[in-house]
C-alpha cells in the first residue's frame, strides 16, 4: 500500500514504554488534491497547518496494521505534523508492538514526502514517560510538565514484518462541543496521601493484581492457574510524577450552581466543574491563561452526585484525570487519548489560572442513517436516543465494551452491538472487520489450541480466556452471515472447527462439557459461582453453537450432536419446576445436581434449549417467567424457593430476547422503560449495570435496547 515510506522512530526508543514523539515535514503547494497514507503504533493524530485531520489507526490483529488514507488540500502548502504515543505495554485495547510511524503523501503519482526520507523527528518531553497506567486494561495516564517541549532527535528505521491492510470502517466524527454550563464551584485541600491501586503501577500482571476480576471465594474451584508474565508499567519509585496520589487525597467543599460557562478565574485550592449535559466520548479541551506558574489537574466523570467530580467512583479502576504543570502564558489544551465524561473539573493545585473556555472534541461513530424513533412515548424515545448514542460511542474500529476504562473488543458484548450496527446503519462494516480480526490473530501461544481470546485486538494477560465467549463468537458469525450473505463463510471454517475440537476434549459420557478450563463466565451474578464441573447454561449454549456450525457448513453430524447435547442438558437440569445451574461430581464418581438455581439459567434454557414453554411440565416456569421474573426483584419470594436473580448482563438481555421470541412485545417495552429509563435521563447513555457505582455508565452492548424496541414495535 506504500510506495516509498519506511517505518521510523526516534533512535533507541522503539522498545521503550510510553514514548511521545512528533514527526514534521513541509508540503509544497499543489492544485491537485494529494493523498495521505499513514499507519503506526500505538496511537497517532495528524495535523495539517494545525488542523486536526485524524486520530488513528483503526486497530488490527497482531502482525497487521490498518492504513488510514485521506485527502489533503495543498493549495497553499504547509506543515504536516504527526503526534504519536508509543505505549509498548500489554493491554486490552490493542496488540503490543514496537513504536513506529509510516506515512507518505502522494499527488499526481509523485511522492511529495515520506517517512524515512523527508520527516524530521522530535521527542515530546512535555508528556512524562514514567507515570502510572491509565487502567489495568489500557495504557498510560497523561501527565504533562510543560506544553509542546519538543527535542529534535535522530530517526532510525524500525524494520519488521507486518501486513498493511486498509481501514474498512468509517472515519469517526470529531465535532467541537462547548460545555453546557458551569455546574459547581468550590475549594479543596489535599489530605494524607493514599496507597495507589497496584493495577496502575508495575505489578499489573502479577498474580495479585492481574486478574480482570477475582473469582468469588465461594466458588468450589478456581479458574485457570495464571502464568506469571513480565510486568508492564513503571514501579512506584520510578515515577517522574504521581499527580493521581494528589487527586485521590483531595477533600472538596463546594456547591452546585447552574450558570453559563464563561471565563473563570481560579487560584490555588479552587475548582470549577463544567457540565456537558450528557455523557460524551472524546477529548478534553480548554483555552487557558496561566497568570502564575500552575499545577492544574483536569478530572472528569460520567456521574457526579455531589458538587465535585468523585475521586474514586469505580473503586480505582481507572485514572480519570489529566494533569499539567504550566509556566505563565496562554495555552490551548487537548488531551491525547479519548475518554468518556459528562462532567469536566478544573482543579488548581498551585498558581493561578483563567479558564477562558471548556469544550470537547467528540470521537464517535458518524451520525446513523436511521431517524429518531418518534414512538409517541417520550420515555421510550429518550431510551432509544440514549441507545443510539451508546452505540456511536462504542462502535468505531471494534465493538467496545466501554469508551474509557477498557475500550476493549469483547466477544458476547459484540453479539448484541452487532445487531445495533445493522439496525442503525443498514450495514455491518465494523462487524466484518471485528470478526476477521480473530481469524487473522491465528494461534495465540498463551491459549489452548483452538481457543479464542475473550477480547481482541488485545494482549492475553495472565493467559486468561472465557470459553463461553468463544462460543458467542460462533453465534455472532451465524447471524452476521445472514445480515451479510456476501461474507465468505469459508474464511471462518477452520476457526469454528478448531474451537469445536478444543471443546470436544471436555465432553463427558453424557456428551456434556465438564470442567472446562479458563475463566468460566455465565453472568455477573451469583450464578457465576456455579460454573464448576457441569454447568448447564454453558451446555445449552454449547448445543446451540453445534447447530450453528452445522447450519453454516451443512454438517448434519453436528446438528445431530446438537440435538443429543440439548436433550441431555434439558433432561439432567430440569427439576420439575425450573432448570438447575450445575452438577458436581462426587467422591462416588457420579454427577449430582446441586440445587443451585438462577433466573439466568432459565433464560439459557429458553433461548437455546428449544423447549416449548406451553407444555404442561413447564407450567411453573411459564408462570415465573411471565409474572415474577424481570428487572423488579420484589416478587421473587412468591416462588416459594430460592432463586438467584439475574444481573443486567447477560440476564436482562437474554430475557428480552426470550420475550420477543414468545411475542410478548408489550412486556418488552414495559420492562425496557423500567430498566433503562433512569439511565437515559441521568447520562443520556445506557450502562453496564443498573447501578452508578458498579460499572461504566456507557456500555456498548446496552445499545441493543433500541433494537429490542424496534422489534417490539414491528419497525426493524
């Protein structure tokens, strides 16, 4: 794809963590429109004559790099500037690679400039290198000492084998939006220093801190043993600065206000909080005058119950702040990596700062072609709009779980977000790219042969994988081929059969999967402590993917195998009233049902067990499903037996699909308004959990709520 460009990086730094570099060249005036081609690692943004053109690249599988191509108007010529951050550490939101940039500008068949020939290189010494990570799942936080302190450097070639491939998804929408209002002002002091979360420093992949979430203590068996991997990050005693420690020690006192956001003057120990009206994804921007040398921390959040941005809403899962030490002068600040926020707070630790304006640059999927809902129900329309916004903020180059904490392309989540893409855009370009990434990944040495990573493109931290999420890949593929008959199903054949062969190793004498390795995951509720030995929800899912692969490739043997697994799972798990979650093999070598029963297990049975809920033996289940189960757990005691309620993900979504399949459309709309209405009103996005303290308040899979609304209204 490149004609002349070579991969380059500042000499001696391509394998160093968290290097910020700048590459510049001058372009001559031309009447014809030129073409810029560019790719690199890890993240870059490109300016022409100080106008931002693109933030990239689109993520790709290991060994591949997606190339951005865009036109350049060169009527007057000017300066092309590429700002790049090479993180060089393992994460959930991309594949680790040595730092490099590769770019060229072509006009009328002539290469006007290319890396390796025409670009000068600089180290951006303003962005400090040895700082805490942003989160366990993402790269480094942003800590600045100065602004645009560039040190010229020698560039060297960074040769390696990789496959350049085109960007297949639309360019993001990057629109400047001003703050809606000034929401609060007040004072703060900095109290006693607190111990930082270990996930932010060097010990992010060790046994103590490396697991995405600890297995509940009540689980009879731990999930897979974790292999120790070299730590990625900087130790606490290596850090050049640790403003996060200052921030989490801040004690605020202020009051809510509601005024237009106009010029604000802040001295040491003062803060002001801007409100953007709803949650947005993008880049924090501010026009400031520093009257006295200042230490400024800009914090942000999706939700603020008090008159200040909370220091630790998600129990220290990410560093939701950008810090600057600035000499006196005028600055236009804009952070480098996208984040999600509704509130943006200026905290002046020392010095004096005039904030002339606050704004954000969006980083979202382009406007969707489908119009607003206009259902005649105001709340339903609001939920629909929030779902579309949630999709736009989580569907750029992959289907992300959330736009801040992780930005990771999780399987299973993607099954639901893919349906949103098709409903909102009439296309599945992101899905095609997303699914192919897993094939292009090939065998990953940290995983069992045939197993897929739980999210991708990403690095496999501590050899973690979720076998159930690999199964959801197959279900999504089956749906994708229906949405896009032009997709080449043969491209995915080996992946599907390799996965089935891997799972087959764990089939017992009943044909059911037993004692699967890995982090076995069914749902964020107590039922996830019942995944050991034979887990029935997993086997309902397993039966369905056997059928899916059989349908895709015309394999009758797999369809027969599906029927056997399904019948055995129904027979062994149904207790005459409800389906139980698991069976444990006793000392006698015999499997014994535990009696553990979850609401979620019922939904797996309904979705994948092919049971007829109208048959007499399922009368209790039908009554519970229709009259008891759902978002409101107050009636569960009426069942006369213990049952673990579902959580949002994935119980609520399985329930919605089950209701739709049974034609209970009115109930779907009723429950969607009950469950999602408060979210839509508070943040304008839909959440991971129905709890402001438990997870992100902007989660990609939640956009499926709009798809369900369309189906229930007969408008899909």
